[in-house]
C-alpha cells in the first residue's frame, strides 16, 4: 500500500515538473475580450510559438472551436466539419507558417457570443495527411461581447472659430474590424477633402479618424457640422457640432470716442489761443494811439473829482459871467436866452444838454469848476447857476 502511494506521489511530481516545460514549448497568444458589432465583422488577433524548427504551412492545420466543446468547430479548412451557424462567415487571416493564427468572423450574429479557442495540428509529412501532434490552447481563448449599435463618434475641433481662417475637425470611431474600415461622410460639400487615418490602439481594437480642414465663412456662424460613420454591414452612427464664429476683435468703440475727445480738445485750445492773441493785439493797438488809455482815464477822473485848490468865489463867478455878457450886443432877455443856448451848443457832443433852471434867490451858491478854454470840451458853463435875480 505504501509502495503504490509513493508511486502516485512520484508521478504527480513528474507531471508537475514536465508540464511547465511542455507548456513553454507550445504557446498561443490570443486577446482575451473583444466587442463585436452585430452585422459587422470582428478580427481576433492570434499568434503561437513552438520548439520545432520552422514548419511549412502545408504541414500545419489550424482550427477554432468552442471552449467547452472541442468538436464544435467554428473554423476549419474542411468546411463540412464547421457548425452550420458559422459556415461561410469565418476565415483564417494569418499565415500558420508565420505563426499567425488570426481569425476573422464576418456578418456577426447575436448568438456568436462566447469563448473561442485555437487548436493546431501537425501532419507527419506534406503528403501524409495523418496527424502527428495536436495542441489545443484552451487556457488562451477570446470572449466576444455583442454590440447592437455602434458608439457615437467623438468630435475634436479647433479651440476658436474665426471667419477667414482654417478650421480643423477630427471625427473618431473605434472598431474591431480592420479588414473593413468604417467610411466617413460629412455634411459639408465635397469640395472639402478630408484626410483619413487608421491605426491600432491596442491588441484587437482599432481607431479610424477623418480629419476635415476648411476655411470658415460668415455664413457658417450658428451652422451645424455632422460627421457620419458607416460600418461594415451598413450600421451607421453620427455626431453633430454647432459652429459659433468668433468675431474679429476691433476697438472702434474705444478709438472713436477717444479721437472725438482729442479733436474737441485741440479745437478748443486753438480757439483759446486765437482769442488771447486777438485781445492782446487789440490792447496793443489801443496803447499805441495818441492819448493812451491812462491819459483818458486821468481826464475822466479830473472831471469827476473836484480840484484840490479852492474854487473861485461867488462874486468872482458873477463878475466873470457878466463881463462876458457885457461884450455881447444888447438884446435883453431874448439875447440872454439866445446866448445861453449858444453856450450849451458848444458843449461836447457826448454831454447831455440840460434845460436851464431858475432857482430862487435863497438857494445856496454853488461852485463851478470850469476853464475858459471851451474848445477842449473838458468843462462847460452851466447856465443854471446864473442867478438872474441877483443885484447887478
């Protein structure tokens, strides 16, 4: 009993030691999970390695089967052994002689979900179809997830939209079918030729881009730009971008008021300078005339201000007046009135002619500041001061 138990333990240890070695000899690398769009296609990247020398493709045979059931083949070179639901829809894209076991499934169905594994068979010779070795990589299988509708494209555009300048919009979608790349259409006219880029993001997932560059115009403001992606199997998806043009910056609202204010200030300054010069010139002209302003002011002050010395007495004034009348022809009171009018008529043109007054004999005598030279028009004789009622 102990001998059998020891033998079993030895076999287990030997299997544990040999299994890593064998697993390192034949190994497959398959993407673990992929999204498959219904009605489109999916490409499953796959590669394998083996310890033997380079094997010709004619001696290798690749198979794909369900993980749970090895006999349910989804791909085989002999189509008669393939499940009816996968016939005509699966194809080996990779070259087995190049250790490439990539599988393509077209016209994806909802029931295609599940785990699928790769298996390789090695023939003894190129002419002998008998199988020598078989290796199934059930530890490395792919899980497919079905998508009924594709995701919307992402739109990346220039930060600013200005009329008259180039504007760039990039439409991006992801897919798992590099053999049938999605096709892009734009809502703009065909005159704008977009650029398309197709690249691998990571194992099994691809990215398709359409880059549209065009010159913005005023009519594009508040317009909509739509990018539509058409996948294999006629599934479509689209995204819309609304354009908002940025107006060209101008400073007219600042420049115009500033210019108006400056012009007003300049005009006002010129007018002030002109007026100051005009008045200075006028003052100079007045000062240059005969009898300056100061002389005129002094004469005016002498008229208003009484003389500093004592004036002539009342009797002297009467004798002076009657001496003047004695030299005139005798005509009585009429002549006197006539002569008084003559005296008033010789007054200055700027003086107002006053009517002669006849005060009573009791009125107080008034002094009279006059000059005998009446031609200068500096003083005049007021006949109202004559007292015709006095003693002669």
